[in-house]
C-alpha cells in the first residue's frame, strides 16, 4: 500500500501536466510498469478556421486546449470560449514565456510559412507527444530543409506529422479537423498511457485516508456464464454489470440495483468491477451486494478466496484476476439510501436467502461491508431484522450520524427481507 504522501506527489505531478511511470513489483523477476497521465493538452498554433473546429472537437474528446495567435481578432475568449487558455502574442514570444505542460500535443496551423517554421523550431526544442504541421508537400520539404540547417536531426524530423492528418481526402476546415484528430487518436493509442480524469486527480490530492492504487493485468472484461457460476473479468465495467441480462435475470435485477446510482453512466462506462472490489471501500455498493451471494475472488498469488475472507485481509500488492459468483439458487434483494443522486450511499443493505439460510450484508456503516449469516424461519421480518442489525457497529461522518445509519439499516434490511419473503411466497403458490 502506497503512502498518502506518495499519492499526493503523483497527483501533483499529473496536475502539472507531467506523466508518471508507476512500477509494481510482482515477483523478483517481474515488474509491471504503467504510464499515468493527467489528461492531454493540445497546443494549437494559429487561430484560423481549422483551429476553431479543432478546438471544439478536441474538447469533446477530453483534451485541454491552448490557443496561440498574434492577432487580437483571432486570439480571444469570445472566438474560443471552450479553450482553456488563449494567448494573443507572437509565436516565438509565446514559446519563450508560456510554460506549456510536459509532453503536450502541438498542431501548427498558422497563416504563413514563416510562422509555421518558428513554431516548429520551438517545438523541436522541447518534449512533446505529437507534432503536426499543415501544408503542401513542397512547403513541408522546404521547412524540413531549414530545420536541418538549424541542427534538427533526422530522427527529430521523423517525429513530425507533415502534411498533418490521415489521408482521407479532406478538403473543408471541418474535414481537415477530423483527419487531424483521427491521426492524434491513432498516435494516442500507441502511447499506452492510463489517462486519469481531473476529478480523480483532485480526489487524490484531497484524500486523507490510506489508499491502494491497483494495476489490472489483462483486459478480461467480459462476463462468462458457466453451468454453475458467473465469471466476471476484473476489467468488466460497472455499466456492463448493470445491463447484463443473464446476471440480472438470475439474481432478480440485483446487479442493476447496486450499480445504477453510482455517479453517472459515463463514469460507470469506465469504472471497473475489479477496482471496486479490490479497493474494499466502505461505501461500495457492489461489495455490499456481492457479499450476500456465494462470491469468490481469484488473486494472482493467493488463488481463489471467498469474498467474505478477502474483505478482512490486509491490503497488499496482489493482483485481482476475476470475480466468481456461484449459482447456488439464492434469492437476493438490494437497497441503498443516498442524500443526493450520484452521491456515496449513506447506508447499503443486501439480503439473500436459500432455504432457511439468510445472508445479510450491510455497507457504508461507515466502515466496509460486513456479512452475517443466520439460520431462521422468519415469521416476523421486523423482529428478525432488529436482531441482525444489533450485530453491526455504525459510525458518524458528514453523510449521517451513527443513530441515523442504524435506523436506515433496519428500515432497508427489513424491506429487503420482505421482498424475498414475497418472492418465496409467489414461488410456493
């Protein structure tokens, strides 16, 4: 487990536009290396028609966009309202005075050959992730010859994308913009960076509790239905879990119930089940739900372990491979309470039943989820619930007091029990 100070240092570097190489020792012989990025910055030299379209499309794709032009009518916030920074100054002056993020992306689309040359020469003096310049083959050849005389090596010149963009027959500024962004996406995929969103970086900067940053090996993100179990790859997204037909059919919609309120759809399309389980966060809806089922985790070193056992294990550098949910015929119901939509739950409750065996999991206490197993023939849901909840401890934080949480736990656990009893009654009828 990395120290809090180490996370903050990583977050600070990412916020400053730097890339961070995170290394994880697996064995004495094997080490995983992951390049982390705090997002990508696109510096557009020139404020013309292509720049205007490029700024809008780049923002849609998550880039920070910086604009440089020496003309007031082209370099202003009214023309580029979406840009993060707009500099109205000479190009050489901008590169001398402005501190651009490390490994920024540069697109050179100025109004003249001399300006293009000045920008390209300055970019060649610094580290970059991508350099592209618009122009005809003749213009490109002339510019490269000038750069050679100025000491720019052949290896450096080979990093320049000129003429810029993929050859898709683009003519209009909008079409040229598409060809440029397509080429940038192609190059981005080659870098192998893990791009952390701004919100996560700010969260890391402000976090005051111990954390674990995990590296997931292999993109086994699918859900495989087997005869006796569901096998969920660690890279399966929360959204995949939410909408998986077979999982929700077998478990009565519990997967959808425990994921649908987590932040927003965009977040659930990126966040993984593996990250949620390995983190063992106290507020985890998914952990709470899966604890009530016959669930196991497969770890790279430790092998297959019951989820209830894994929750209590100390954090280490082992790697989560997959999650296994056995098809043992349990009926399950999930309930949670939030003070505001997309917020962390104030309380999370999952109840499962098979024959006379009851499995009750309560999370967001504010401690991590804990499982209780009770054998009972329930005649009164309220009495049963009070006995179970009495076995849990609760604490206070900004989202709710200890008393409030205990009350909510009783209410929502009772409702989950009643739902299962109703299902069993329908089945018996």
